[in-house]
């Protein structure tokens, strides 16, 4: 995305610095020859296109072809794309904080924005080396419904790390991410629903610095030491925010679990080594070193792993009980989305939606 195409960025964060820091920390990824790089990019694009009818046939969800562009990016490209997306999402929050605090002095604004820019860049740098693919439903461009990002260096790194067949693994990743594209483009209200929920979270943000801090230091220590669950985001959640987060967690568990089920359901027909890939990849999701595990806990990635697991169990249980057509009632309207409690007990959702 060129600079002229990027949305206006809110203040309080030095976004350009965040991108520079994140791009420097994330590194370039594995060493590949130019022919290997060209092959990976072409295969990922082809895999995304091949996945569309496979997902449609398996799920019964009909999404128009090529409604969202497929971008095969490097690590810095992912950092840039997510900085742009993050700026768009938190713009209302920054506006609210600025209205509460009043305009800062130029020196305070410059120093504060650089500090937050470095912090955001460090987070993007860590995540940018992990993410294989991502559907961005909030990418706003006329004629497009989001965009699909496939991070080629991370995909190549992972397939080498787990010693997977590269052709099988690339299609496997494409199936998962294409399922997300189908979820949002075949269910047109989903993007606005999530955007509205994010607005509810921001609307409930406590802007009193003293109230924000409270006993946060102690809770951070408990989080780092493993005495408490959750992530840094949980430390500053009001009761109103927690209620919305519970709903969003249910939705995200559904989306991630559904994509995992599709991968495993379609995989055996087109990916010979899918069972081996699933076994190795599930192990990899647990993280490896101590620092990696700590960062995962702080950023809430451990919770994301639970979303894959719990969401997949929910989808399989619902499909087993009411069939794929009955399960697809979940996409009919926001009221049919499962709550976090229903994700953990699918019979509650079946009873509520199917009587």
C-alpha cells in the first residue's frame, strides 16, 4: 500500500517510528533464492484461489470470487499493513483520550508519541515473525471487502521448521485464511458487527489515569509470573468492557475454530500429508522458549490458541448434532452468534437457536 492510499493516522503514537522499529525487529526471515521466493509467492496466490470453491463446497457459504485482494507480503509489509489497520481501529480511542486530557505541549506530545511508537513497534516486530496469514476485514477501499495477507517468509520458515511438504503446507495455510475471507464476505454484517463491538469497548474505556493504574503493577507481576490468566489487555478492562470482550471472544472462537474445522475437513481430499501437518503444527502453536512463552502470555496469544481449540470443538459438536446446514444458522444474524459460555457448552447454543 502506498503512502497516499493509507488512512489518516491519529496522534499520540509515532506510527512511522512504530513501523521502522517493527520492521527492524522482525527481520527478513529465512534465506531463500530468488527462484524459491518467486515459486512461493505464485503458489500462495494460486492456493488462495484454489481454496475458494473448496471452502464453498464444504461449508455451504457462498462468497463472491475476488471480492478481497490477496496480498503475499514479506514481514515488514505485514508490519506496515497492521500499523495502518491498528491506527484505523484505535482512532476513536485516541480522540477520546485527547478530549479528556486536553492538548499536550509539543515536547510532551513528541516524547510520548515516540515512546508509544517504540512499544507498538516492538509488539508488531514480535508478532510479525509468527503470523502466517491474516484476513483484514476492516481494510476499507471501494470495491473491496477486506484483504487477505499471506506472509511468505513465515510460511516458508514454518514449513521448514516442522519439515512439512511445502506444497501441502502452503495450500493448508491458504485453506484456513480463505475460510476467514469467506466468513466475512459471505456474511456481510459480520464486519460491521465486530466494528460496533470494538466501538462499545472504546466507549467504556476509563480515561482517569489514577483509575487506570490502580493495582495494575501487582497484576502485571502476577501475569508475568503465571499466577493469573489473561493478557495485558485484561488489566485495564472495565465491567462494561469485559462484557463486550466476552461476546467478542465467543465470535473469535467461532471464526478460528470454524477455519480449523474446514482445514481438517477439506484437507484429506487435496492435501496428502494433512494429518502429519496438523500434528506438527499443533505442537508448534504451544511456543518454544521461555521468552516466547512469556510474550505469548502478555499479548494474549495463549488465549488465541484456546480459541482455536474451543471453537473447533464447538463447530464439530454443532455440525454433528444439527448438520452443516443447521450449524450455518450461526451466520443468519448477530443474535445467533454463540456466547463464550455456549462455545464451551455447544448444547446451550443448539437449544437456544434450534429449540
